[in-house]
C-alpha cells in the first residue's frame, strides 16, 4: 500500500467520521484525542485499531509532527480477511492496540483522579472563603451552580480488573503474536477490546463534562466564578491589608490550577489574569494615595438614601404588626454573617422576609398608582427590590438612586420593568398572566363562580376591577417568577443585597437595547422564530384561504432582583395566537443575557408548537417540531442514522436534562443558534435535520452553509419546498394583477417573508 505524507497540524480524522481504513504510521507523530483524554502515536502504531467494532470514529487524530502514513481499507467486516492475509500487518495492529488501550486506561485513571481532586479543591476553598468573610465581617457571595454540584458518581463505570487484564494479555501475546494464536482469536480480542475502548472513552467523556463544570465554577467568561469571589475581597480590603496575603496566595494557587487546563479557554484565562493584575495594581496605587480609604469603595451620603426601610414602610402604610415584624426580620437578616446559610434558622428568616416583603410591596404599589410624585426610594423598592442601604451597600444604593428615574426599559418595544408591567395590568393595557396552574385571570374568576365562591354579578365585577386584576398578577406571576429568575431557590430572598452581586451593576443592568440586540441576533439566525401562521381571506379577490406568517415579538419583563435565570412564562395571552409571549429576566442579570434569551426562545418554540398541535403534539403521524423530536428521543436507540457514539451522547444528554424531552430540545436549540448557526457543528444528524426542518436558518446563513456536505440534503429539500411556496405566491400575485387590483399588504408581507 502506497504511503502518503502529511504536514504537522493536519487533521487526519474527526470524531463521527466513517471508519473505512486502518492507517499505519511509517514516520512522525500523531495526536489522538477524545473528550477527557489524549495520547500520542508514533512509528509502527495503527490509527483506528481501537475503533474497529464501530462504523464511525469516536477518537480524533491530527498530525503532531510531519508524518508518513500507509492506509489499508478496513472496517469490522473486512478485518477478518486483513488479519488472515497479512501477518506482519497483524503484528503491528495487535501490538498497537494493546499500547493504545493501556494509554486510554491511563487517561481514564488521570481523569478520575482530577475529578475527585477538583471537587475537593473547590469545596475546601469555598469553605475557607466563607470563614474569611465571617472573620472580617464581610458578606460572602454565593457561587451560582455550587449548590447543585455533587460528588461525581458514575452510573456505569468500567470494571476494576480491565487494566490488569489487558496488561497480562499483552505480556502473554508479545512478541510474534501471529505465531501464538489464530486470526479468529485476535479478531475477538480486537472487536471486544475496541468495544471496551468505546466504553472507557464514554466514561472519560462524562468525567470531562464534570471537570469542565467545576472549572467553569472556578473561572468563566461571565465573571460568575470563584476567581472573582476571591479577587473582589482583595479589591475591597486592599492588597496590603491584614490577611490579604493569604487571599492573594489562594488566587495564585488557583491560577496555577487553571493554567494550561484543556477544559478552559486559554485566551479568556489570560485576559482574566491580566485584568486581575491590572486592577490589583490600581487598587494598591489608590490605597497609597488615600491611606484612610477602605478598598475601592466610596461613600455617598445622599440624604434620601439614609433610613430607606422606614421611608418604604411609612409610604406603604402597613399595619403595625407587619411593619414591626418586617423591621425585625430585616435587622436579623442584616446581622447574618452568611446570608446564604442553609441552616434552619436562616431558611425560616428568609421565608418570613419573603412573605412580608410581598405584603409591603402590594400595599405600596396600590398607593403608588394614584400618586403622581412617587419618592425615588419607593421607585428603587418597586424596580430593584431595594429595602435597606446597609444591605445594598452605600455605593450600590447610590447607583440605584442615580438610575431609577431613567430606567432603560421601553414598553413601546415590549420591554417593561416590573412596575411598568404591573401598572399596565392595573390600567387594563395588558391582561394578567396565567398562574402556576396555567389558568388566566378570566378562567380563575370563572372557576370561583362555578365552585360557588362568588356570584355571577361578582364575576363580572371582578373581571373589570383594576385592583383585583393587578392583585392576581402580584400574588401569582410576580411571586413565582421573582424566585425563579433569581435562580438560587434554596437561598432566595427578594431583598436587594450586596452579597448577591457577582459582577458590576452597570454591566449587568438589562436594557431595552440589550434585549433588542439579543432578539435580533436570534432572528438573524432563526428568522421564523417569532412568526405565527394566521388565515387570510378576501372573497372580493377570490382568495378563499391563505396562510400568512405574522411576527409577534415577546414581552420582556425585568424582575426586581439580581439573578441568573430567564423564564418563558407563557407563549400567548389567553387563547389568541397573535398575542406576545411573556419572558422574564432579572433586571440585574449575572449570566449572559444573549444565552438566556436563546434558551427562552427554544422553550417558546416548543410550547408554541404544543399549543398549535394540541393533543397531537407528540403524534408523529402529524409531523411537527415536537412530534418528530419526541419520536427521535423516544426511539434513538433503534435509530440507524445514529452511530453508537451518537447514541451514547444522547443518553448522557438525557441524563443531564433529567429525562425531560423539552429540556433536551432546548439544549439542542441553544447549540443550533449559538454554534451551528456560526458554522460550528455540534448536533447529530437526526437532531440537525429536525432543527433545520422547523427552525431553518436565515438566507444569508443558508448561503454560507450550502457548500457544507452536512447540510446539502437538507438544503436541497428546503429549496424545493420554498420554491413551491414562492411559485404559488407568484401565481396569486399574477391573479390579483389580472383583476386590476392592488396587492393586499398581508399578501405582500407573506411574499417578503419567503425571501428571508
């Protein structure tokens, strides 16, 4: 077999590529990699031998040093003939197999050690961080995701005896393997062994995902990480303060842990480290110039901010018992060293505060709707959950005070602060949202009448009562979604508190411009995301029934908290399909806003399809996004279009999605928008086909991807269907022109839509 030369850096084989040959290295070095491990092959090694039982590769190979490689056509069916026909090649194949499986087992052991080590490192250091904060009377910040992190437990780990088994087998068969055993025996070793390799790499993939999760808690691009927790302490107390050396040392240790990690973006790592060092120098210089200052904080003595709690309670005019209880609860909360403590007393205190907070909020809101001069402190309370300058920190309170009269919302573009939204409900401009039982206000009131709790006259009165409509929203959507968008349900408190701030407030403030930018990014990728089909008729023009696509952008409501999640609360208002969806995010969003809105759009797509399909949403005989995706996940194990490795990935993804079909789809939709739309394939063939069918890319992206063989068949089918729709619309245009009439705007809009 003729050999071929390859330059360093060349990608030889990618994961999921069909296995059609074995490749013997005559010269050079090859890097073999899979999620969770890598090893190197050299002269005499055989590429692909560890995957011969599979129809596709689950290991990727690239040229580390200029190489010369000879290829031999082979797959699981051709392997028996290859072993019988070429004894010298068989020796290379089996020897290389034993070498590689030992390397892969070593990678597995290393990954497992790193898994345990990183878990202990993170938890031990977070405990030290809490202790340090308590010692220095600082409010410890929570670390998003840490409360959900548990020690790694593998459902299907590899057998302990596997390493010793292959070590002994290698000793027994080497050297001159072909002279000791039959080709059938060697075939069994290779086929069974490559299946073991697949199982080992699958476990390594799970370990890789787990370690990646831990590393992202240590450092990520959103600054919601342990690195920022420690760095913020140094910025606050100053690098020359007592005990700051221990924190700086811990940060340095963390940097050593992260440097060179394959689980982290090294460019991001370098930028974060450079940012930390620059800011540390700035803080140090500031402290030298202002020796009486404390860290980088500044005090704002705005008179209105002082004694905010009493100002809010006086305005709300709550009864004496509520006022007294709320004051006492806030005072106790202020004194808590660890406000995220999960002990029973802290948990009960947060529950008490939450209950009283909403009582005060409702009372103050109903006074404000008839007040033309609402105090700024109350506006801070309504829009941010602000209660107390000491809990918020004076710097943060001053910032809230400075922006509260010019909040960056825009109801005209469907972006509301929570106060603007509640006021729109009160004024009858918007209908109340559905409650947690999926009943809207009309259904709720009707149920009260049906159960005999109110009369028919009272039903009519309630439906037209401004205060009761707003109270329904306050008691249902507001209380539920405020906790959900906060994201850390077990430590939730509706009060604005400094310990929840994980990055600078100006950078985390959600604005109408940011929301619009995120929605436009989605629409530029998934152009039909917010379009709904409506029926158009015009008997005068002979148009009996035409489906017209109408774009309805969602209402975005900014909840008064510092949070990490977004919530897609409902896909339409009532039963009318041409009404906006309702999506909620925190007004100070600690996570990436663009990713959150993509995720909510994925959930909206799923729920909107279910709404349209009704009871047949999962009936594959009636093709739809939800029915085809449901069928794909339900029967993925029998799907011949999925490789064994792809099936393992689906299984692992379903475990992460807690066996929720909707959650699985949302994850795939995020990959579709954020990666596939940018030309970086992440999905398997079946998922990609479903997404392309029901969430097609915009014309510009389709044009770019047309040359990619992954999309060719899908593009061809899409172009045929699109051509048929355009042909039908062109005929309709001609028919209307022949009647001497103008093209109706709805028909013109539909024609324009087909060009997107």
